[in-house]
C-alpha cells in the first residue's frame, strides 16, 4: 500500500466475501470473516490503506454505495461503564442528549487501552464487529434509530484497512444474537442547517 499525507491506497475492486489470500491479514480480521461466513452473512469488501481524511472515507463510501456508519467508543467519567455508539455519518455526537437517554453522565471518548482490552481494536478501527471480542460483555451497544432505516450497513472488520457492507437486518438478526449482544435504541438529533 502506498500513501502519503495527501493520498491513500484504495483498491477500487468490490470483492464478495473473505479475501482468497489471507497472507498479511491480522488474526482479528480473519476471525471476523470466519464468524460472518459461519453465520451465512453475505458481505462486500473494499481494501484500502487507513483512511486519513473525511474525503478518503467518502471515496470508500462511494465505492460501496453507502455512507459508512460512525462507530464511537465511549466511557463514563469513572471509567466503569463503556459504550459503543452507532450513528449515521451526518449526525453529530451530542454528549448531553445521549447521556440523558442512557442515564449516564459525563460521557467522553474511551482511551485506546480500553478499546484493545475489551474489543481487540485500535483507534481508527472501531467497529461494531469488535463486540465479538467482548467476552465479558463490558461494552453496551447503542444504536441511533436512523441507522435502522437503511437497508445496508458498513463498518471495518476490526481493522481500518478494509471496509465491509452487509444487510442491516443481518447485523440485528444474525450477528448480534450470535455474540449474545443486546442493544439500546437511541435518538440523536440531526444537525440543523
């Protein structure tokens, strides 16, 4: 992969399913593909270098014909409660609004060590698929209601060098039940223009 501060690598091929050659892929990425395949979840994949800018993200979105959902890893002030928030890309995270809905004051972004410990992911790779690694169920999943209005869902396979697109129904009806993860529906306001 060749990239500079101004450019990034994007394989403009849209692949169906798991890579044929897993050489160089991290174990957490391979485990993600194996679980999706085991659950009979069909997905499309785009490979790329880490996405350095919003513009780079938009190129991947255009190739997948979808807007990749924001996956935000949050914690309370005491660092005792952790949350993974899924919201549409155009929505802004409003701490006060979300805090009221889930009954947790003073939310902020969680530190990388918690991402690694609970989800086996690193900054830039936050993904709902990382919940498969949360064996002790330390992370509460929050989904903005507008995410559920889209037929398809997109996220990283626990690493930010690929992006996946699959049916939102498969996330809700196959993936989350398989990993025994429930979710809380939240309603964050859209930005007023």
